[in-house]
C-alpha cells in the first residue's frame, strides 16, 4: 500500500511540475534520499496557497543534479590555514595567493581527491523547506519584492548554494546579523538598486585581497568568508551574494573566464534594478553604479546560473570531447549585456581542419585558453565577441587542443585582420620588454629630483636631474658636474611616494659603482616590508614605499665628498624588462605553433632581432627566469601588446 501511495505521488508530481523529465531524473538518482526530496514536494503540494513555493521546490530539485559539497575536513583545514595566513601577514610576511594555495595543498593534504557529497543524496527536507521559506519571507517583506518576476526570483534569490561549499543555514545567520537593516529596508520605499547600495555600505570595505588561488581548494561558505574577510574577487562576490540574496535583493554571479590582455579572469556581481537592467559591482570594493573596470577589455562574459542551460555546449556536444570549461551547463552567455560585442564570421576555408565544433581562444600569459565555441557552418559564426582582441581558432583532436587557423585581430570596426606571418619580407625588431607593464608605477617618480648636498638636512641641495617622463625600466643619468658632494638622494614628487626599486651611484672615468650608508625617510606605508634598504637590495621586485608621499626621499651618505659620474635607477616594476645577462628566445606564430627566431643573451636593456617576418604575431620568452609573456605585433618601430 505504501509503495502504491509513493508511486501515485511521484506520478502526480511529474504531471504538476513544469519540466517533469528533469525532476524524474533527479528523483531516480537520489536513491535512499528520494524520500527527503519527495517530502519537500508533498509539503507544498497539499495547500493551493503554496503553489509558487511548490514551483520553487520543483525548480531547486530538478536542477540539483551535479550539485555537491566537498568533504568537511578539507573545508575546516582551509579555514585554519587562512587564519595562519592572517597571522603571518600581521607579522610582516606577505603571502600571495599561490603561496597560500601551495601551503594548503601541502600542509593539509588537500591535493588528495575530495569526497563529493552530492546534494540529491544528502540534502534534507528540513534544509530545503527552510531555504524556501526564508526566500519567500523576504520576497513578501521587501517593498521591491513584488516587482521581481518569479523566474528572476528563482535564479537570483532562491538558490541555497553558490558553489561547492559546505551547506549551512546562511539565510538565518544573515537575517540575524543584519536584523536592523532588514527592518529598515522592509519599512522603506527602497527599490532593489537602492537596497543593494545600503547593504553594500553596511557590509563595509574591510578585506584582505589574495590572488591566484588553486582550483583544487574547497569553496568557503558564508560563515567562513564572514569570519575571515579574505580571498579573491570570487570570495568577495559570493560574500555579497549571500548577504543580498538573504535580504531579498536579486543579484547574479557574473564572470569572464580569461582576460584577453593578461593572466587570469574576473568575477563580479550584478544587481537587477526595477527596469530589468543589471548593474555590476564588487562587494567591499566598488558599489553599484560606480565604474567597474571600464578600461578592461573582455572577450566573453558569462553568468553562473542555478538552472541548467539547455542550449549550452554541455548539452549540444553530447558524446563529443569538449574543453572542461564548456562541460558546465550552469552558465549563460551575457556578453551582449556586458560590453559592445559583435559576431565573428569565419569562412571554413580559412581554417586548417574539418571539425563539427570550433573554438576561439585568447592568450593567458602562457597558453591559449578557449572562451567560446561555434558549430561548423558556412560561415562559422562565433557570437557576441569582444573587439580589439587577438584570437586563435582551435579545435579538439585526441582530447587535446590544436590550432586550426592563424591568429587574427578582431578590430574595432568588426573586421578580421589575419596574422599570417609573411616570411618572404623581413624587418628588424628592437625589443624592450616581454610583457606590457602591469601598472604605470613609473609615474610615481615623474617630477621627482636627484639631488646632492654637503649638509645632512639637504639645506644646500643642488638638483642634478629631474625626472620628466614616465620611466618603465632602468634609466641611466650621465653626470658631468665636477663638484663633489657627500650626500646624494632621490626626492619624491609631491603627492607621490616615488617607489624606487633600485638606486645605483657610479664614480670615476671607469664608471665604478660605489656604496655608502643608506639614508632617507624612515618607516614604510602601513608598516609593510618596503623600507629604505629595498632600494639597494639588488631585488628588482622590492621597492621603497615611504609612510607618506610628500617630502619622502632615499639616498646615501658617502661620509666623504665624491664626484658622481652617473646614476642608474629603476622604478617599482614587474621585472619584465630586458635585463643584461639573461637568456631570451623570440618566436613568431606559424601555421602549427610558435616558430623560434633564435636565442640571445642580453648585453643591454634592449634586444635586436634581424630578419623577422612582417604581419606576424610574436612572443618573447625569458629562458632565465619569469613566466609572464604576452604576444605582440610590431608596428611603426614599437611593440604593440595583445
């Protein structure tokens, strides 16, 4: 009798829900936990007034396939390691994301396979019902709730998880923590956008930024992020999503998988306003309505979704091998909503392979990363692509990516400019860097002066040289003054800290380097290990950063008067300049890959390559050290970075 009742209930559910086949599949896969899921559906099926909650329950369950948490032990280890990271940071040692993730993987053995706890096998009826009740509570209470369409509510407020984090009743916790703001908002006339700004302000801006986490690390849940307030843009965004969704604000989790001009990708939030527009922001960093990386080009933008996208490649490819990124059905292309995008149409004869599927890839400083796909056709159309970007057509062969065409620039006027190297025509390249400067740090020295004096307070200072340009690498100053001085220094420009990475003094006809006692402004900004000595330690990646920018200086006391023949200096930098003594190799992009134009050991701060092809895409590698490399074209005697 009980089995018959259960069978009848399941049949009734399949008839009632919008997409019965997906619900049926999840219930069948739930195994022993099927009863918990059925209890949720039956809980809301009894009462006609709960019809929307019933649809919400169907939505959550039918899209539950593939959702999971990782073993709780690694998550706790993750939490503990971050606390150690904070202690080390306060002690003056700054760890970058790679160091943090490597420490996690090593100390807590997180490089071993995680045990996946699939939601459909473990989630309880009480957990799902509480999540649904709390989501509907704020939908009813908040003044903008009635203006949020039900399908938007299901995607942007209702979901109980954001990634693979350990589950918890985060809505209860947040409503308790923000109860005053909750009461204030529900008694106001605020719209969703206004509410998001008020929530942003209430969350504050305290955050410890870390980059380059390993994908092998478990996700943090709300309680962990709230306690630590540390992580990448992903953790920032999830923190904001938890709080805003708990308070009834429709917010999305948007991302670009790979910047087309540098390493890594980026993640941000978007809040849906009353007119259906999506306003981007970064919790704890930039509030809704403020510019969000307006100078950053994108090739593609996507939105994480809770509902599976039936038009995604994960469904369309079926049994075909596709890159890992495209095996995720829970995302939606939002490129046309995010930037000025256009379709790229490629004639089949421009590609070297016959395939059913093609991809466009961008460069990530080391490899080509596919970010969009297109089916075979005439033409082959890649929809909604970013402009002024270099792309490489690729395809999958034997489970690996292979170039299937020459790289090309998709220009601002939506034309394809193929970079098919013309080896019959030659040019000479003069190269100064292997990667564009990550930031214009050199401007912090612009306006500063190199001075000499015989009084320790520089009351008799003589200006030897004034920096008028924006240095992007080592610069040398030839001095022809016959006067001798005891003290020499770099005096920072007003309102800038100078940020000198290396400072060298030379004397005599043989231009001999000399050293003295390091002098200058004591201390450093926020007590970080960026003191005076960093300008003389021989490490181009360390630099002097004074406590305050005005009247800051760094120099040497030679304890006797000397005549300098020259000064060499380097502003804060990324160590991607050409450096003497290091081995480099230049490549151009050929039909099947990078073709070497030879190796050179630098004897100066530039490299010269003769007999390089024209109309080519180049890549310069430092074989001695470093890993940041960007492709470039050569135009009007200069490197143009892509």
